[in-house]
C-alpha cells in the first residue's frame, strides 16, 4: 500500500533544509492524532525494528516531548521536541534535537526547526514538513546518519497503524 502513497524528500542545501511531503490513506484528524497524542506516537514513531517510549509529553505551545527510540539490544536514542506553535489539525512547529534521558539537549548534534502541516487530499491526508538546520554541515550530518531511510521506514509504520485505527 505505501508504495502508492506520495513520499517526496527534497534536500535544499542553499537553505539548509529538507522539504518532505507524505500522503496517508486516512482522514486528517486521525493523522493529526497520530502525530500529537503520546499513546499513538509510541505505537509508530520509530523505524523498524526500533520502538518508541515517551518519557514526557506536553503537547501545547511552550510544551515538549521527550522520547527514546530503543533498539532491540536495548540501546536508547533520546530526542526532544519543544513545541512553538500549534494550530489544531492544521499545523504545528517545534525545535527538534538529540538529548539525554533527562531531556537535556546534546550541543554536539544538530538541532532543527520543523514546520509540519496537514491538509485534506480527497479521502487522504497530505503531511508537509519543512525541517531547517543551522548550517549546511548540520544538514549533512543528519543525511549521513540515514535520516531519509529512517523517516521512510517510520512513516511506513504509521501506515500500518492507520490501517488498525
């Protein structure tokens, strides 16, 4: 199913940004809920075979989400999103970065600003994301870390969850 759904991953080195478009076979409210509710995020927000565990989440302007992607071996990769603006079922923006298990940002790894929007596309939903990094080097770092493949796999996990909802 996911092969028929749109997935654009465009790197813009001039603006140090990624432009991602992804279509989902679900209504916008359902996709929004999957991006904004802890109990749903923990069911899909990691590429296989990793799983996601939320430590804390406060989805509101000024709030945050601290979570780990956990490998089958038990190795934890922690991240933090700080929410800047929220327009329910339309969009949200935030600052994303790697952190420790206390939610303290790692100053040696890139941080980005993400702008995520959702729109109706017939019976489907189109999610558009712009992720901007502070430098070309930071952008290159996340590309080399495998961001495109990891994101594609993660969004396929969301496709699987949407079939169950």
